[in-house]
C-alpha cells in the first residue's frame, strides 16, 4: 500500500538506537518521537508529509519501541 510518508527534512534519527523518527507534538504540546516505520502494530501508521501533530491510536511513540528508551524515558508520560 502506498502512502506519502514524511518529508525527508522532517526525519531525524533516534539518539539512542538510530532509527528514523519524526518529532511531533502532542495536544499537550509535548514533543514526542514518532516511528517512521511502525513496529509490530498494523493499526498504527507513520507520519505523513507535513504532519506535525502526534495522535494516539494513529502514530506510534518511538519511546514505546526504542531499545534504548530507558536512557531517556525518565520524566516522560507517554501512553504506556
Ligand atoms: Zn531509539
């Protein structure tokens, strides 16, 4: 299935594990990394071009899947 995917300029790499992520804002104005390639959850999708608002139930928090999450998770209040 084709989808647009994020603009390359919006893609960053996780400081911990190096995978592609997009920084997005939650409705509480917190910055969160969203996985470009969704891991193990077909209900979720990666960010589209120009999209900057993180939506629970649509996007996947990288904190949820990052193998290095423990190193920067402290203080986070993501969906898990
Ligand atoms: Zn990571």
